[in-house]
């Protein structure tokens, strides 16, 4: 049976134990037959250290993504609230033709780009049309308020772009970590295979390798308590586009798998 270590922390611990145990008297020399010398050991240590660094980088990337998403959600709520309020007022007090000129009739806009374009056109049309401004002023909706709504869009769009960038960086960090993990897993697997081959006639030496040799009937000695690096953070999917532009529409929320 193959060695059964499935978690990232377990594989790092396995690698550390391999490097520690191979230095024990009587374990290192038989491995030289298969070229597992100091250079090979150094390669395993390098892989382990690189993986630990990439895990830290991934954790930082996901933390940045979450913060960017919180910033986007907060700005989105404010922008949406103002826009929907002005649209609902215009729908109530404008004539059908005038309301149509604001560009908010017809099929709802579901993508972020389409929605922000529609909202920007709404504000610009209202601000540039004296008849619309005069009607809105009767209900205490001023030019300054509409300009503030337009300014909220100018804040929202960069936050969206930044959040998408953070999502991409987190995904790249995950790919880099997974590749390095695969390299370390292959190194561990190769070492265990050749260690078993080199010590196949010496069960006592096999047991001295601790649980890194756990397969083919050899039960592991109970490993010492060792602090294992944190597991991979839950993968957060990219922020979703707004599915509905009604007052009940949700914020850009990251859903856990």
C-alpha cells in the first residue's frame, strides 16, 4: 500500500521527519547506493522551505482578497441604495417618455459593467436635462445629490477592479503552492520507495524511520507532538456579478464551498 499522508501539514511533517531520521546512524549510508546523498537531502529541505513560504504567501493573498471584498461590498451597498432611491422617485413622478430617456427601462442589467454604465447614464442624463432637474427639485432632489450619486460610481469601479485583481493574485498563489506541494510529495514518495528498498532486510531500521515508512505492514511508531503548519485556507470563489438590481439584490458575497 502507498504511504497515506494527505494533508499539507502532514506532508510537510513527513518531509521534516525524513530529513531528521535519515541523519541517524545506520540509516544514511545504505541510501547512498541510490544517490540519496547530502545533495538530495538539501533538495528535500529546500522544497519543504519553499512550500512553507508559498503557504504563507497564499494565506496573505486570501486575506487581501477578503479585505478587498469587504471594501467593495460596503461601497456597493451605498451606491446601490442611492441609485435605486432616485430611480424609484423618477419612475413615480416622471412621464413615461421622460423616464424612458433616463435609460433605466427595458431588460435589467446583470453584469457589473452593464449596471454601472446604466447608472452613470442615468445620472448624466438627469444632470444634463433641465426638465428632469426641475421636477426632481420639487421633491428635494438637488443637482448636488445627483452629482454625489455619480461620484459614488467613481469610487465603486476602482474598488471592483481592485477586488478582481486580488482574486486573481489569490488564485495564482494557490497554483504556485499546489505545484510546489506536488514536487515535495514526489520527493517524499521517491525517498520512501528507495529507503524501503535500501533497508528491506532490516526491519529495525525501517521502524527507526518512524511513520515515514508506513506501508507494507510496517506500523508506525507514535510520532512526537509537532506543530504542523496551518492547512490551506478555504478557497473563496470570485465575487459574483449582481444578479438582481431590485432593492432586495444581494451584495457581492463570497460563498464558502
